[in-house]
C-alpha cells in the first residue's frame, strides 16, 4: 500500500499544534532600584566625571609647565646674551678711551717736540728718554729720537715711561699680552720686532746706540695677581756686533719676583 507524502498543510498544522502546546515560561518583572542604589550610581558617574576633569587639568598643567620651562630657558639665554654684549661694549669703550688718551698724549708729545729745535751737536742734544725727561717732557708715550750722526743711525721711535721710578726710562722690551712671539732668529733680534705700543724688542743695534752713554738698566716682572718685582743695574752696556754683543751689567739692586725692560742715563 503506498504511503502518500504529507501535504504542506498537514505539516503546518502539526507545527502550529506543537508551538501552541509548548508551555510559555513566565517572565519576572524587572526589579526596581532602591534610592540608595540610585544614589550610588549617581556618585559613580560624578566620580568618573571628576577623574576626567582631573586628568584634563593634569595634562593642561603639564603643557603649561613645559611651556613655562621653555620660556624660562629663553629668558635666561637672552639675559646671558645681554650680559655678553654689555661686557663687549664695556671692553670696546675701555679700549676706545685708552686709544683716545694715547692719541691725546701723542698730540701733546708732537707739539712739545715741534716747539723745540733738536740739534745733535748742541749741549741740549736728545739721546734717549732721559734727555727728554730733563727737558720737562712728562707724558708717557711714543717719542722720536733724532738720527745719530756718529753711528749713522736713522731717526728712532721709542716708548718713554715718564712715571716709573722717577721717569725718563726708555723701554727696550715689553712682553705682556703674549701676542708677539719672541722665538726669533739673530737678524730679527738685531733689527727689532713687535709693536712699540704693545709687545716688542727694540733691537740690538738700537740698544747699543742708547747704551753708548752711561746707562742704567731696570727689569720689571709682574705676575697675574699684579705683584711686581724688579732688578736695577747702575751700569749697563750692550757691545757692538763685532764684540758678539757682549753685555755688561753691574750694581744690581731691587727685589725679584708683563715683563718690561727699560734703561735710562
């Protein structure tokens, strides 16, 4: 006997019957929160908001602190630059004042020398700074000594110290700034080198010329703290080149410790 397949309607009826016959689970009504729970929830929200605000404030303070630190560093750098510029300006001002004073001294010296006629053969002949001092030249600075006809030496530019130890000293060496090297050969020491207004060696030929007359020698040395020591010789002569520049010093006095060597009659 053939079985007929169930029709679609039959299956639908069975499904509906099964679905309808399935018991429905009872649903519990939602619990109502108590006032305490509601209050606690509200507090938690407030705490979260406060934490967020604190985090934002901390971030803002950190940014402000970094900016303030950068600004402070910038201010410090500007102050240091201003101090450096001020020191440079003060140094330039001091240098300018020194040059101005030196120029005035040089003008006075030129006027004094122009006011007098210097004759090498007269009793008033000028041989060195001591001769100028005896003619009432009292300004320290650069002077020009007339030619020495006996030696055939040309006009000589020298620096005269009219204040040290009674005045009238002819500076033959100054070594203070360290800008001039004194490691030279014999020819350079013979002719002289450096700047007469700075560090220099006057030259063996010129020193021989100056020491032909009775001459005193004074050597001064100064340390970094300004302490000065000196030695003074009552008699000094530097010989000719043919005599291998024999040096004669006698009668030392003083107290030994810029190095400056000067001589006068």
